[in-house]
């Protein structure tokens, strides 16, 4: 019995030695082809579902039976590489240098929310609503009918609009024109007085309540307001508009658009003159505003140059305090 046990032991020992002698070892390092930095975690595959990963320094080691194999190496954001190898009771050193792939750049050209696609609360004011309700008001006054938005005019004069969304003041509301932020970069304030006359060329206003779809760094915890102006497809038109309201509030506007010209060009502009006596003494304002936009379409891209401004002359109500309350209270 003892002789049979010894014989069996040597038999299995020789079998194991024979099997080990029919294996080979493959080792190497996986690096970036341009920087030669190691690629930790790179995957090395040689059969369906069989493989190993490189260590923190990019090294790997595989033990395989003798034969021919197709060794494939892959890494995120790199081109994969495949090598055909033959194992024959030897130790093989095989290094890999992977080339990085060129990732396409993603640009955000608009911060508009879309119904049933963007998970934010928002409201749109269409061009028809703007034409019907704007009149000689400041552009933000249209937002008073929007849920969660309250707009007032400080000192009761034009250009002094104050917008609050869900209780947050303008310093916490992002205001954009065609996706370009208009808030003061230092304190986040918005000066609506610089925007007189912009309403005639506005085709859409969108208000997003709360943290919205914008990717910009301006504080916008209260929400955002995006003013979208007319584009290159605006029809050819020339118009004159006269608005008149109480307290001698009057505005005359001239606007024109060339339509789509030869070579996919478009030019549009507007001039406006506005006078408002104000609700109390010392709030009289006189405005002259201009707007110019030049569009050029090249294939699927549209390049725009926009310039607008609003020189103004306004009385200071606080100046009347020097003459006593009687001057301030007279009507």
C-alpha cells in the first residue's frame, strides 16, 4: 500500500511539472504614446470574457498555455491596439503605446429650456405677446404676469426696473441677451436703463424660475431671464410705431430689416425716442436708443454682431429735498 502511494505521488508531480512546462508568461507596460505616462487600469483581453487589467504603474503579467493568441489592449479615450502572439514555453515581454482619441468639442450656444425636455420651471413670452403688451413700457415690465415674478420701478421712472424671482433680487437673477450675460461682473446687478428700445427686436423672452439650464458662473439661484432677438430669417420690413400713455409718456420707434440678402447676410436695426414725465416731480426722463445687428450664415453656423445703447437724460428726485417737502408734494 505504501509503495502505491509513493508511486501515485510521483505520477501527479510529473504531470504538474509537465503542465507547467507547457505554459508561457507575457508581461509588459502600457503607456500613452505621446507623453509616455503609464495607463493604470488598461484592459488586456485575449479571449471572450478573459483578461486582466494593468496595475497603477501600467504593468501587467499573464500566464497562458502554449499556442497562438490575439492580445487586445484598450483604455478609455484611447485607440485600442491588437497584437498577434505565439506562446512556446517562453517568457515574452510586450509593451503597448496607445494613441489618444480626439474628442469633439461641445459648445453651449443657448440656455433655453425646452418643454418636456428640461427639468426646470419656465415661462415663454412670445413675439405676439411682446407686440401687444409692451407699448412704451420697459421690457422687464412684461414679466409681471409671469408666475413667481414681481417687477417694480424704483422712483417711478423709466429704466429703473427691479425684477424679483421667487423673492430673490436682481443680483441673484441671471439676465442674458442671446445667451450673453448682462449682469455686472462685480456685483451681479442689472441696469435695464441701457436696454431701452431692445423690445422692438425681441422675438422671445424666457424666464426660468430657480436654478435653471444655464452653465454660466453668474449667481442665478433665483432664476434667469433670456432675451432672444430676431434672427437671420426675419422678413424684410420697415415700420414706424407711435406709443402714447398717461403722464405724457410717449415713444416713437423706427425699425427695419433687410431680410435674407444674397450670400446669407442680414442687417436689421432700430431707432427710438422716448419721453416720460414720470409719476411724481423730479422723475422726468428723455431717451434716445439705437440697435444694430448684422448676421452672416455659413453652412450651419450663424455669426452675429450686435450693438445697442440708450443715451438718457433723467431728473434726480432726491434733488428736490433741498427745496423742502412742499416742492416734492405739489402736483
